[in-house]
């Protein structure tokens, strides 16, 4: 396995489980299960035990590996020099399970769907662009940007609404963009996270080739997961792309809408998606957008930015649900943290977080107190119709 | 709830539980019985989970664990102990699990009782300066809670990582960053709620008589039955801990010296002033500029003028010790060291990566000051004999004794290196006892050395107390056992 030469260096001191001020345990699986085996250190020691042959692959071992959301809280808070490799180590351990063909059924099914259908929803590619029906969004044809939607935004009912909002906003702001619709290919971020490197590289190469063929140089992504794959992974595979998350574009343009925005008071908090925040250090742009909305009072959650608790959907858990729900699930805890701010809206910038938190709001019976809105939806809702 | 009502409630639970059992001797499914108490989510017998609980971060060899149970309430603890007592299953209570000497890795298998779900800060009484907390409250969460809600108060925070528990530190007679001023964490205990191995739930300290937890006495000092016993007498579920004023200003002043023989005098003189918050001695053979004796004095004050005065006084004192030739003030302290000294808690765990091996253990001696030079030299000799670079961090506990750490980093991936660390620890432990020192939180092997040297009448008393409190010997067996 990769990283075998450093994995023994984990002291299991536990800084990785915590936030900056050490106030909260912040590792999603550890927070839910509380057992040391579900902490980053426990996982490190078990991976090493597996390499040494002290433990065998089992359902529990799979659960411990795959309930990790790869949220990078451990990377942010570990005190050792090898901290940058923690998520890579967990991914490498998953790769070894893929190589041995010993995967949890939910992971196997996800990967099989991607291989067979090109998406995890087992839907035909022809339907990939249906989210844009009726919006008159142009197909990509040499515009400045490609708006890349990804599987979740293309097929998930809730996420489609977010995709529509982003597209409408970009149109309102006169951004030159087009979409690929049925020709769009899965970005593979979750495929890689689940350990299927070979399939990921295949998807990435197909995308890179396709982007080259279409002379696509600048991409706006809807989903932070796709943003992560394009910025961090595709570059290592030879991609030459300028990639933006849509909040980066909006952050620069929202002020231009100032005279068209409603001013009635609204209290809003913001949940940092891991693939925007900890993985890619994009913390300011979404806050800049919120700050540009007249009447919006921003209430920061105590755990924010690098200390934000993952919604529980990262690392493939959005699809595999191996971390699972329940009262101590991260999404429900996160919703409770949002409620503490007194805000009526949790704004997000990720379709996967949106779905996770919206389900948690329902589970916590807070539907009449707390709404989950993507930042694009929020901005759009503040636009005066003329 | 008044004491009499509490007793009635606990007795009801005991009776209900005992009467619910069927024929004695019949097959009992331990796993299912434990699940029935805490719920299935908080019991594990999975090999992957027990693997992690069967070893700690030090160099001690692993020992098997059968079940990990995470109780959420005192009633669950009570029922688990009743069940374990009935079935004679060993129970090892675990807080942060970071003693490094494997004190909470069971010696005879059975159940590890991981207390971390019981993590409520129940009460902070600002006026009487105490916090009532559950056993699983971490150092970090109490510190953060106080900072947020009671910024004028603090508790004594150890050098350990922030996820370790407050109660664990108190029960192993640990120390923290204000120990030199206020004493060991175990001295800061006002009272406890404990579950006895036979299922009774007792309150100790003023809470035994009143509903308040503000003082330990003046009644028989029962918390002593649970402090330093390594979980062999019962399970502490709540603890009242003294809090102290939190000064607004802090500063570090560092002195250096190369005179090992002068250490006792320097410590004596620096502690004679009674003005310091924390005081430790460090050295490290590499890099060269660290290869000196550094006396690190942390000063704190409520007013800037007060802090300036303390700094001036300590600088003046340094000039008087040995006519100003023994120690000198370190000017221009490296920013990283400055931060490391003032951080609470410090990131001391990085010592585990000194050799890029992820392993660290220390043999801790509680010494009188006069024994420090001999131990200083011996520690270096032991480290060199095992091919290691010597490094020390010793904390002066009060103005009476010092925690002297024989530190050994090792490579977890190298069995020979681990064996060398164990050997170094054993040699250190033997030397500590030969030098009339006391071993702190000693491993099972160290405890054997201590018990062998102990006054037989004292050892007999320990045995009698254990027998009286834990008649079936279920509590962390193997610890504090009298050699036969």
C-alpha cells in the first residue's frame, strides 16, 4: 500500500479529532460512534494492523474505512509533519480494498453504476441535461466558461433546483457560459474517494480529452466535489484548466446586482462544504456574497471555516450512507449548531450538503424554523422581479 | 435528590437487576447482556475495535480485550458493574487512555469501560470555584467551556493532548500547568460520585451530606480510596474539581545552566519565592543549542505592573544564585519555544515524531530535589546505551518535589527499537526506586517493582482494601497486586 513508510508515525494523540480550540470533537465517524477505532488515529493504526496482518478485512474494517468522510478535519488539526497525507492514506487504504475486490455492497453498487450508466442514479446519459429544461441555457459552443454540473446536480431532484438557480444567476449576470448536457461525463471525485483509482483515472482522461477537443479552458463548477477533482486531481493528470466554483464568480459579481436586491431583514448562517473549505481553502467567497446582500444579517456558527463539521456526505458517504443517520449523525449535529445561531436559513454552496442538511432539518423537526438554501437560491430569492 | 432518596433509588436498581436474573450458572450471553444495558451501538466485541483498545500509544505490549462498552449514564455503569460482578468479568475503566504505560489496557481481558460518552459539564459554581463534571469530559472541553462562560476561572491543564480526560488526570495523581502554585490535580478534588464494583453508587465529599460539591472534608477522606488505585476500587462517574483564578497576563522567563549538581539549589531558590505559575526543566542533546539545562518559569499576573514586578524579581534572584554564576537569563528566546512554553496545553506529543517513529514513552519519577542530579546523569546514560538522543521535560510539582521524566522516543515500526524502549523504561524504573524515588503511573511491571519494595504491612492494607471493595476482583485486575 502507498504511504506504508509513514503510517506507523501516528501517535494517536488525538489532536486530529478536535477543532482549533479543542472544544469539540469534529471527526464525523468518531463523533457518531465515539469508539477510538473510528477516530483518525484508530483508523491509521488499523490500516497498519491490516498491512501487518494483525487484522483481516471484515465488515467492521470496511465500515471503519468507509464511514470516514474524508472531510480533512484531521489534516487541518493534526500536529505532525505528515498531516497533509492523512486523507491520502485513508484513500490508499480504500484503494487496497478495491484491488482485493472486498468492498461494502453500497460502495460496490455505486462503482458499478458509474461503470454501467456513467452516473450513480442508473439514469441514461440522455437525461443528464434535463435539469435545464425550460431555462434556455445554451449548450457549450465556445463561450468563455463551461458550467459543469456533475452527477448530483444533473439527476438529484433537490440538487437540480440548485443547478437551475446557478444557471439563472449566471445568465442574469451576463456571464458567457454553456453546458454540456447529455455529453457531460462524471467528474469522478467520489470514485476516487471510494478508492477506485483506475476508474477515476479513466473518467478523468475522458474528461480531459473531451475538454481539449472542445477547446474548453475555463470551467465553473456547481459542485465543490467536482471543483476538487478538477483543481487537485486533474492537474496531476495533465489537465490545463482554469477552474472556478460558482461562488468565486458570484463573489465578484453580486455587488453589481445591489440595486435590484431586496432589503428586508433576513438572518442567515453558512455551512462550509469540506471540498470548498478545508480541501481548497475557499472560505471567503461565499461570505463575501452574503455580505453583499442588503438586509441579510450573517450569523457565523461557532464551528466555522476550518472547524466546520462535515455534513456527513463526504468521501462517498452521500451515496454509500455507510456513516449512516441517527441522532448523533453529523448532519443533525450540524443543523443543531446552525439553530444555535438563531438564523432562519442555513446557506450552503454544495448540492450534497444541501440534501444532507435538509434531511437533517426534517429529522430534527425544524422545518418551520430552519430552511436550507444554496447561496445561488438565496441570491435569486433576493432579486426583485421587474 | 436527598442522600436517602438517592440510596433508595440505587437499591431499587440493584434489586431489580439481581432479581431479573434467571438460574445462576446458566449460560449468559455477555454481549447481549451488555447491549441490553447500553444499547447495541455502544457495545463492541469486533476485533477491529478491541484491537485499538488492547494497546496504548506507549511501548507496552498489547493485551487482549473482549468487549468495549460505552455507558451513557451512571445507571448504566451501575448495571454493567452489577452484571460483571455477578459473572466475574474483569472491568477496566478508561478515560483518555493516554497514560502511555498501558494502565487502562486490561491485564486479564474482559470489558473496557470507555467513559467518553459521559461528557457533561454539569455545574460550574463560580463563587465557590468548582466544576462538577462527568468522567468523560476532556481537558479541552472544560478549558473551552470555562474560557467561554467563566473567563475569570481556570483548571489545571496537563501537558497531555487535549482529548484526555480531566477525571483520568486526577485519578492518576497527575499534574497541570498551575500545579507548582496549587498542587496536584488529585489535590484539587472536592468530591466524587463513584460506582462500587458491587453496584452501590456513593457520593464523596460535601455532596455526601449536602447537595453542594464545594469541599472534600471535613469527613473521612474517601476520595483517597479511588485516587492512585488505577480503577481497582470502582468507577468514578462524576468529579468535583477546584477551579482557580485565571490571571490575564502571562510571561515566560528562561534560565540556562550547565551545572547539573546545582539543580537542587536552583529549584529551591526559584520555588522559595512562591510567585510562579508553572516551572519545568528541559534539555535536549540535539540541536547543540538545546544541550543545556533550561529552567522554564511561567509567570502570571492580574495586572501588567504585577507581571513586570515578577519578571524583575526572578531576574534579580538569578543574579543571586551562586553569585550570579550558576544560571543566566536566556535572552531572545526562539518564538517557537516561547509559544511552546506558554501554550496550554502545549503540543508536547510532537516528541513522538522526533525519530519519525510515532512512539514515545517515559518513565516518570516523583523525586525530591536532591535526587535530580543522579537521575539526570543516569537518564542520559540509559538513553545512550540504547542508541537514543537524550531529552528531558521535568515539571516541578510544588515546592516539594519534581516529576522527572526519563523520556524515550522509539520507532513503532521497528520491533527492536520498541524492545529497546521497554528495556530503557525498565532500567529507569529500577533506578528510580534505587534512588529512593517514586514511580508515577507505573506500568504493570513497574508496579511489581514497587510492590516488591513496599512495606509488607502497607501492601497488606492495600490488599485488604481492594478485597473489601471488590470482593470478586473484577476491577482492572493485575494492578497493585501483592506479590506471592
